[in-house]
């Protein structure tokens, strides 16, 4: 379980680096790469790495969906503000595709982990040195 959590954190940091490349991604990238290097060196449970590779980016997609939940598409015509209105807010990302991708990736990773642990216990295969 600890190995899976480390892989999730490593892939989450990499996914966050890529998704935020236009703003703070270049600042975060060295830390994400160093952390991932230490996870590769320390967590030798490679069967859990692809599952963390699904859950980590899935969590980032869910975060983007949550942060853009108040999405309002910008209209094509000019906006006329009413009396007392000083500003108008629109734009952002449509949260529905991010939510669907996040649910699918995270769900696939969790189901894969449950299947992996069930099969490894049934076949008595040690899945990780951390369990």
C-alpha cells in the first residue's frame, strides 16, 4: 500500500507539472523529477507503478474539474453590464470532460489495485516489500 501511495504521489506531481507548464510547471518540474527518482529507487514494487500512473493523473483531472466547477462560457456578442454591475466573469475549462477523465482514470487504478491484491493473495505472490 505504501508503494502504491508513493507511485500515486510521483505520477500526480508529474501530471501537475505538465498541466501547469504554462504557469508554474517549470518551477515544479525539478521537484517532481527528483521525487520521482527517489520513488523509482525506493519503491521496487513495479506492478503497482502503472496503477499509480492511472490514479495520479486521475486525481489531477478531478482537481481541475473541481477548480473549474463554476465554468461559464463566454458569449460571442459583447456584454452590456446592468446598473450596479462593475465586472463580468466568464471562461475557464468545462469541468465535465475533466470529471469524466478523472473518474475513469482513478476508478481504473483503484479497481486494478483491488484485482492485483486479490490475485496476489490468492496466488500467494508477494506484491511489495512494504506490505
